[in-house]
């Protein structure tokens, strides 16, 4: 009987290579799916605590020019412990602050848009490490919409929109505002803008615990419900956002002006004055000028000229977070 011929070495090698390549898609899927999940760390390093202190000092003093310094320490702390969810989120927050208030810059560099990408990355990490923290989900949704808009990536914009919708379901008091704020840049006659404005009205309803009259949105009867605990604490001022209440009503008033309703906007702006801290608010003069200029601001807010809306201004974050 003739001895079977062995495949030539080159043919054997080719057959082995083909078999390996054919198996690659399945191997890749299995390898990825069986990789250990990134888990949150309960430990916080000394550098992370230093980054915390610098973060709050920079934020509450409104030191926009020091964001780079704060980010250097925050990023170093993250790289030292990439499983620290708080450090990841604060790195994301610093990046979005730098982008959001870029109106402060005399010259706007093209690279400012990189802050959207980096912020989205850090909030993805934070949301992955703390999937039940609805605030991280809300910021992540906002950043996906922002980054998708910058890069004209409609798929990413839609992904962000539905992330926002999910975050609203998880914590409406916080994320109705977050979602509406990021979408306040849409054209006034768009369905998205109308939905964003409706989300601000719904914020009032859930914070008040009752429907607010949209023709006469007087919040004075609700002030006794102010709290520092529970989910409704985000409706009021806090150590994190010392002028959250005032800033919310300035933004909502701006959105009503852009929608072409300056009369109702004035009533909403006036609610900011109900806050016991209104007299010390660094931006009270800005709001009071809006009360005077509500009608004339309609065209400017729509065109993006003249006085900027809060969401496009040099105080888009500091309107709520600057303590002094």
C-alpha cells in the first residue's frame, strides 16, 4: 500500500493559519466577554484627597484659569487608581466646565472640543463603576449629545438622548434639568427645544410635589419644602451648588425668552429672588438685567448674538456653583 503523502510544509502552515484565522472572531468574542469587569475601589489615595480639595477650591471660587492645574492633579490621582469613581467623575466635571465656559476665552482654540471627548470618557468610567448613580448617567448622556453634535455623529447624539431619558427615569429631580440644559442650544422652533423646556416645567412639578401653574409659575408657596436630604435635595441650594436655586430659574427664564414668552420668563426669573441667599449671589445683577431686557433678548437668544443665554455664557456652570 503506498504511503500517504504528507502535506508540504508550506501547505501545512497555510492550513493551520487558515484554521486559526477562522477561529479568531469566536475567540475574540469569548476573550472579551470573559475578561474581568473593572470594579470600583473603596480606597482613596492621599493624592485623590489632595485632588478633592483642589477641585472644590477651584470650583467654588470660580477660578476658570486654574482648571488646567486642577486637572493635572485630578488626572494624576485617576492614573494612580483608575478604579476610584469619584476621581473619575471629577476629572470629567473639570473637562466639561472648561468647555462649557469657553466664552471666557479671548481666542477659542479648536482643541477646546477635546474636552467633550475626555469628559465623556471619564463619565463613562464613572457610570460603569457606579451604575446606580443617576447623576453620572445624566452627565454621560449630556456629553454624548455634546460630542456627537461636535462631530456630526447622529448615532452618538441619539445614544446620548436615550441615556438622558433613562437618567430622567432614575432621578427626575436632577436629570430633568441636566437633560433640558444641554438641549437648550437647539433652535427655538425645534421639537427638541420644546421638549427641553417641558423638562424644566416638569422639574418644577417634581420639586414642588404638585403641578405648577404654567401661566403663573409662582414658587413662593413651595419654599417651606426646602430640604438637604433625599432626592429632592437637588432642587435647592447645597454645599455642592450654593446657588443652584437661583441658577435654575435664570436658565429656565432664558429658555422661555428664547421660546418667545418673555412675560412668563419674567415670572420665572423672579422666583430666584425667593432664595434666602439671593442677596449674596454673584450673578444677581445679571438676572436683574434680564428682567429689564426680556423682550429685547428674544431675538438675540435665538440668533446667538448679543447677551448670551446662561447655557452659552461664561457662567454656565458658575451660575450655580460659584460660592463667592
